[in-house]
């Protein structure tokens, strides 16, 4: 895109800036567009993905149908993994939209869109505090930069994956990130336009919102909901030497009372009802142990989160180093003389490093843990790009630093590497026993070649823009490349994966609801797919090993008959390993890699009796033959 075109766009935005109502309308439309592309489009069009998502969905459904809003249950057993806020949100969505995939994922999507919108407001407000010369020469920079910040925040792999999944991670990120943005707005507004806000017994509205959102984070995932914001805020204030001053403004004792008043009652009720079982499980295993020990095998090397950020925030992650270098955060004396409203970049830097460092120290590591730093990363990248928008009084944008050139060509290399990697996706994916035909289906779809072409064209576009020194177009090329890949490749691939991996389980769950008799037990052998519990609305007995399943079935056969039999769901190969006589079971359904059968206790007992009689009959025959020979 030529600079003259940017000047035209800038003049057009300048006219819009003079009409606040039109600027607000266009901002809302932009947020609606990127929010729909990232989080609304086809949100509920695919089934719940095993293993984790159905656990939340079913616990919320149990809460919805039983009216027990205190203790979460899954499959008849208490589920103490996460606090109640995510379950409440999903249950409320059920009451409005019905029990379906849309309702399961809606809280995550809303949380993502909410924090993106608040970040848009924060960035444009921050840049709107520039001096008069800045507002005259580049009056629309704040709107363009805020639009980029929102788009980069919305359209990256990490945010999209968890914003479209019905688990607690995006709700936690929404609460934590929004609380930090509210803190900065409250902190910066104390000196807005150079005037002090009048003293009050209450902190300003942004600080109050920060406290409420921290309480929401605690109700979403526990102590980490206050630990992470606390680390970021304290580190930021200590660096600037303003801890005492700002704490007096924030009224922390009142804030702590607000947080406790909103978050403690549910914890008190669930502990009162469940006692030490809850304390040991949630605070011990799911919090302390996850930080100090490897839980569920989720270990990783110290550089794990470098890779997560590189790929999870791709393709914009290559510009993070130059975004940090641009801030020169190590030059503390320069930041100390800055107005509060101009310190958003430094705050985003501390935010990013605080979250990254905290989870790098933690022993248990998962990709979703660093999700709360993604909004900070988007703000840093957007502020970097704001330097390269041309002003009305100059013929060119700012000349980039050498580090920027390096990042730009790294961007080209990343796109090229992605283009090559996608051609090898079949080997990189490995095999999935639940979807044995997916790799071949994906190869036949043509999506692999299409995806590789998109990234190759993106690499060429960025290289061309670097060579021709059209800096603003580079971020546009990154956004357009990612959106094209999301719409043309990822979404169709997601439908293919759903058809291969999850659709058979949904179809079998539908069969279970039709054929399962009262008191008849449902047993799942060799794997654990919680989606069956959600879609069938039936409790499932999960048995991992086939040998244990055989012993269990034999024991049930010897017990007094309560039902004519039991229903077994297993993969075809595991059913073969069980070596059940064909006469002892009825084939109810076969979908994908799974088979559903009904085992008859009556036939099992009859066969056992026949087997026990068979040796005796043979002995009698041998005895008779020996008698004949003796005669």
C-alpha cells in the first residue's frame, strides 16, 4: 500500500475524528467484525472436543438440571478442578439458549471479545493523551493503532483456540487482563490533563472495576486470579517508585474487602459442604502441586513457553523483541519523568514478563497457562507499529531500526517455514486412534496445498513490502494472511476433524439414549471420552484396561441380576482383545472406530454352565470306553 494511500486514509480518519459519534460507530463495527471472525463464526457448529471440554459442559449441565449451584459434579462424582464461575456462566447460557455447544462456548467467546474491546479503548485513550503537536500531525494514529491492537489480540492462534473452547482458561484471561487494563486506566486517569482528581473515601471507578474483576478471576481459577495481577501491579509500581503513592489512591483495604466479599462466600459454602476433600483436592493438588510438582505428566523444558509464545502468538510474535527494544525499559530515569498516561508500553512490558516468568518457574506446564500475557503482547506489537504510520506533515513514515529489519525478514522466514511445514502436516500430526482416517481425508481435501500457498504468498508479500519500504502494509499482510488461513483452511479442517473424531461418539451417544434400559450399566473400555456422558446424559463406568473389563464383566455376571445385561462401548481392536463369544452379546451400533454392544448376563451364565459341564461329560465318555474295552 502506497504512502499516498495512507495519507488519504489518514485524512478520511481525521474527518471521522471530528465526528465522535461516527468514530464510535465505526469502532464498534470493527470490533464486531473481528469478534465475529475470531469467536462467533461457527462457534457451535462442531461438537465438544474430548477430553477437557465435555467435563466442563457436563458439570454445568448437572448444575443446571439439579439446581445445586455450589458443588460441581461430573458423572456422579464431585469435580473440584475449577471454581464455580465458569459453571455458572455456562448454566446461565443453557437457560437462555438450551443445552448445546453454543451455550458451552459462549462464556469464553464473550470473555475474549470483552477484553479485546477494553484493550481497544485503553490503547486509543493512551495515545489520545499525547501533546498538541502529536494530535495535529497524527490525529488518527490512536484509532488505527487501537484497531491493530484489537485485531492482533483477536486473531492469533492462542486466543482463538481458547476463546472458542468451553473451558475456564479464556474466562480467567478475560478477568485478569481486564483487571490489569482497568488498573492502568485508574492509575493513568489520576493525572489526566495534568489535574489531580479530587480525594475521596472510595477509589476511582477503574480501580473498583479492577477489584471486581480480580474477584471474578479468583472464582474462575482460584488463588492465581489475585496472584498474577498482584505480581504485575506490584512490579510496575516498584519499578517506578510509586508503590506507596498509588496504594493510597487505590484504597487497598477496601479493595481487599470487595474481593473477599465477592469471592469468599462460594468457597466457604463448598468447603462447608465437602470439607477437607475439597481443600486437599483444589488448594492442594490443583494449585500448590501444579506449581511445585509435575501433575498428570505435564512437564516441559525451561524454554517451553518461548515456543508457545512464538507459535501461539504467530505470526506477530517475531516483532516482540523489537517491541521490547523500542521501549528501552531498562532506562528507568526516562520512564520516571513520563506522565502516567504515557506509560502503557512499560505496563504491558511488565505484564508480559510477569506472567511469563511466573509460569516458567512453575513445574507443571501447559500451553494455556500463558494465555493471560497475550493481550499484553498485542498491545506491545500495536504500539510498535504506531511508530511507522506516516504523519500528515511528512512524506514518509519513520525509518525502522536495524532490529526491525531483522524481525521483518524473520517474519518472511516464519511464513516460508509454515508453508513448508504444512506440506508435511500428515507426518507432523502423527496418528490418532480416534480418527484413523483423518490424515488421508485431509490429504484428499486439498486443504494442505491451499494452506501452504497462503503462507507462501504471505511470505512474498512481506518481503516485497520490506524491499519497497512500505512499513504499514506489513502488519496488514500478517493480519490478512492469518484471516485467510483461518477462513479457508483451519475452519474446513476443523469440520473434517469433527466428522472423523467426534461425530461417531455423538451418533453412538444418540443410540445409547434410545436403547439403554433402566438399571442397565454403560461401560467404556480402553479409553475415556467424557463427551459420551454429556451427549447421552448417562453415567459411564470408565475401565482403562481390557483385562480389567473382562474381570468386571465376569464379576457382574455372578452377582444377583439387577438388569438383563450391560452396554459396552469400545474401540473395535479392544473388543477383539476381550474375545467375547459372539452369542453372548448383541451389536447395537458401529460408528467410526467405535462399537457399541449389549452383553447378556443370562447367556453368559448359560455358557459358563455349559463349560463347567463339558469336562464331566468327556470323563464319562472316556470311562464308558474303558469299560467297553475291559469287557
